[in-house]
């Protein structure tokens, strides 16, 4: 994944349009969770809207019970959402 500074590991879980993987930053070795939304699943606007809505909430949320957003990578085949791994 060109330009994506994480290596994906074990599958941690999956939902209707995303999979969540254990991730490790290539340089710092920081352990994260990476939510991968595959663009091939974006059959209409509903999935894209759900991803956009989730990102809007994560960007604004500051609460101990909500995982912290580290970054978003818009790649050719997917949108990768990097989260603090708890």
C-alpha cells in the first residue's frame, strides 16, 4: 500500500462494509487498529455516507469511551481509518 505507513496484521473484526485489522506503524512500531472500508463495497451513496458520518463523529468526539482517530488514508481501493488500539 503505497503511502500507507502501517502494516496490517490479524483481522480483529468485521462488519457490513468494513474490516478491522491490527496494524503496526512501519517506523515507530506503534500498535493501532485499522478500519478498512473497501471502495468496491460502495455500491451507492449509503456506504460512503456512513463512512463520512463515522469520520465526522470521530473527528469531533472527545470522550474516554470513544476510540481516538489517528488518521485517515484515502487509498485507491480503500479508505483506511487508523484508530488507537485499546
